[in-house]
C-alpha cells in the first residue's frame, strides 16, 4: 500500500522540500518531473499547484497534501486539517492576502470599491469579503502578474504578500488585509479513517512539525562552577528544565538546554558574565513535544 501525497509546486516548493529533508526524507525532483522520488517505499509523491491540492484531496485522488488555508477556503474543500505548518516561501510566518490600489488612486476606503473592478486569484474569498461588507464590485480571476493590472485593467487587486516588497515596487498601497493564511497538512476524510493511512499521515505530520519547530530553536551547552549554578538557572530558558550533569572535575557541572534562536544573542553574553564557560551553540533537526 502507498500513501498518495501531494506537495505544492511553485512558491512553496523549495521550502517544503527542505522541510521534508530536515524531517528525515530524501526527495529528488527531476527538472521536468511532476513525480518526485522519495526514499520511503510507502509514499507516492505528486508535485501539484497548491491551488489544486484541496480539490484532489477532497475527491480522494490524493490521500493527503500540503497546501494553504487560503486555497482550502477558496475551493470550499471538505478535508481533514491534520496540522498547521507555519512557513511560507521566505519565512516562518503567515502570509497575507491584501486589498491594494495604486498609490495615487482616489480609493481610500474599502467602501470606495463599490462599482469598481478587482483582479485576483482568490475570487471566492474576495467575493465573500465584499458581500459581508455589503459592497457590490466586479471580481475577476487573474491568471498571474496581478500587480500590473491596476489602473488599466483593474481598479484594485487582492494579492498574496509576505513582505509587501513587490507591492511597493509596483507603486501599490494596501487598503486592508482580508485574510491571513498558513500552510496546512490536509487529508482526505476516508483516507484518514483508514488505520494504516492515518498512522502514516500522523507520523509524517509529527516529523515535519518537529522539523519546522526545530528551525526556530537551537541547543546550548556550557560548563559552570556549581557556585554559579543558581545564577545561571535564573537566566536560562528551557522547554521544561535545563539538563544538569556533573563533570569529572569536582565542583563543576555541564548544563544543556534548548531555546529560541533569537534569544541567543542576548543570552550568551549574560551567561559568560555570570560564569558560564565553554559555551557551545548547535542547530537542531527536530523538536518533538
């Protein structure tokens, strides 16, 4: 038996493949192949646009897949959301769908869009957004290059952004964020009721979730004189409590902990000033709670 798993082709492709590698799976994608090879004989991979994965998972063509919450909502797909994976093309954070207009546009508020034309890939979500605000506007599907549509081909756009760089480059200003979205690991409901497939899906989810979490954390090791230990423990964060072990040299201990990578630049000088020696920082592959 094989688990049919869809991976997103396009903007999420490289970050997804890197995540699988860190989770312990070696995946090879040929230059023109839509069928990646993975070193797990129980998995059959398919490389498909994230926009299409919810539909294929819902209908059972795929047992599971990785896609965005935005595309699940856009397709109205009835799927099992196994876990949330907060990563995108260039960072570990949600992406935003924003309503944007040209910098010199007379449109200042969302209500000013009444009777206007909006271009977007996220048509159904945009229509629901406008309907909830009782705004009647024309929403048309964009086949790409949405940022170049205003002002000639559209009055406004709804576009995906991580940093806003592309919008600023095209002289667009954001009116409002209409949706924040994160990546999701989803499964077909019938597949998830199958004992073998459910176990396989849950194990993959556990490993990639652990690999993702590890990307934000590092390990720290150090040697400390026992007399300085209370002071050091007051400084150190930990997932539960730091690990402490006695060294062969009397009066000394080794301390090991895991902490957020962003904290390290503040922690190491404090630890050194408080008597820690031989401080080692090292990366992590997986963190499993």
